[in-house]
């Protein structure tokens, strides 16, 4: 365990302490490492998996059941040298009410050549051909959330641009979670900055057939199809012509694909920001939208509980009304009327069976069985067939109506 993690912010170069201590662990002992994390303390977590270093910043707040996972955007060109082979975490100084997990994309560390890692502004989590880094990050975030008892529906992935893309991908892999994506890329192969850097350096040696096996890493739509799942996502899009031409038009034209997916109960909400540039939301707006996503989810859960409660109460009221009708039916029968009703019912059954060319003995046996068992719910039948005021209520047993009219419905 190392203590004190100092970090130079990519925007202004200011050096700040972002973690009180750092824990390093192998993936197989991740739970053991998580048991050492203190609540309400900023903690660095380094996990080694398949010879790759995955870096996280955690701030787990005691008594808080909301988990916010923050994805980073690309590095500015001026920051490339300073962050060469160093972790990148955005929004470090922002104060969120939620517990937070920030992660670094190790794609920037891949040893193709020194120039590649020095010039790479972002990796979009695609990893190497043989190892999809973002899938591993999703798995680690699930393990972190389960260890600290966060429900999937209380996890929100948030990011802008490249971070918006990785948030959408993570939200698709971590089923049940939420996504808030600001100006994300949706199709990386249509995005020149990506293809000219990551694809050219990491995947150029592979054939079209080989690339076809991993295209889900480069497309939000393809990943949804592969996972057979639509995430609960809110996506902010701009009016910038380049984004419309390379990203949004294709996404809208591909929307019919979502109807084919098995798990398509969630909604993807597209919100148009009236801007013609790639300017991300400011801190105040971002925090506000993050809080709203959690608040809206909580409100949906409460409304669902209210609806369930109303349905339960409605069902109870219906059952009480049926029982009241059953009690009323028996109470209005005097002793002499019971005898008359019983005798009248047998006469009716015999005559009706003859006229209907049905077996008298079969109908008599059925009548006796239903009279002496709990299979026939008298109150339910009286209410649903609206028999009050008819001869099957006043002078005949309602079971006769069921035998001759209701049994085949």
C-alpha cells in the first residue's frame, strides 16, 4: 500500500492530492483489496489483469446508495507529453453527492511504439485485438459495486465525447444501470480522429474478416445488438454538421434494429443541445443532470411501488366486494326459501339437461361436486356475471348458470 497520490490537472497544470493512499492488487485478489478501502476517503486502486494495469480512483461514501462512474474525455494536444503513460482522470475537483469511481483507459499504454503512446489522445477503451479493455473495466466496476452493496439500478455512467462513448458501452455491458452521455461518438469508424490513430496503430495488421469479429467495440449500435440489450440512456447531441453527418444520421437510420432486440424495455432519450460545436456541458449543468438522472430513477421506482400498492389495494377491494355479495346472497335466503331454491334447482337442472340434450347424471354429479367444494368462487361469479336480480340469484343456485352457460366461456 502506497500513500498520497499527487496529480497534475490536465487543464491548468495545478498539482493536487487526489488520493490519500493507493492499493495495488492482482485481479484475483480484488475483493481482498477492496476490504482495505476506507469509507469517505479518496483511494487509488491499481488492478493487474492479463499483464495490463487498470487504474481507478474511488470515493465510497458511507450511507450513500448512488454510485457515479466517470469516464474521461480525450487529452488535449498540449497535455500529451505530460501524461505520457500516466493515468488520466477528468472532473477530479468536482464535488458530487454520489459515491464515485473514476477509471483510466490503459489503451494509451499499449506498447506498439513510443510515438504511438506519446501521440495518443485517447483509446476509447478498445484495447488490443485479443483483449477488450472496456469489458474488463465493466467487470471490475461490477465487482466494486457488488462489494459495497450498490444495486445495478443505482449505478450511473457519465462522460462527454470519448467519455460519452465509453459510458454508453459500459451501460450496455452493466445491465440495469443508467447512462448520461454528453456529445458522444456513436460510430468510431466514422470518426477520423479515432481511425487515424487507434485503428491505424492497433488494428491495421488485421484482415477485414478478423476486424468484423470485433466491430462491436467501435459501435454503440453493434454492441447493443451483440448484448441483445438496450440501456437506460440519456444522450445529449449537438447541431454540429460533422457530428450530424458522421454519427447521428446513421444512428437514427439504424434505430429499427432496436425493435429486434429481446431486452428493449429501456428508453434511449435523445436531447438536442442547440450548439454547433463540440463544447461539453459546464460543471454546474453536468452535476445538475447527474443528480436529476438519479432523482428521476428514484421517482420512477416510487411511482412503480405506488402503482403496485394501488393494484394490490384495488384487488383487495374487489375481493371484499365479491365476499360481501356472497354473504348477501346466503343471508337473503330464508329456511323455506332455501328448500324451494334447492328443489327448484334440481328440477331446472333435469329439464334444462333434457332440452339441451346433455347427460342428466353428469350435470347432477357436477352440481353436487361444485356445491360441496371450494373450487367454485360464488362471490366472484355473482359479481362478474352480474347475476343479482336474476332468477339464478333469487330462486335458483348460481352454480346452474355456470354449468349451462359459464363453463364453456
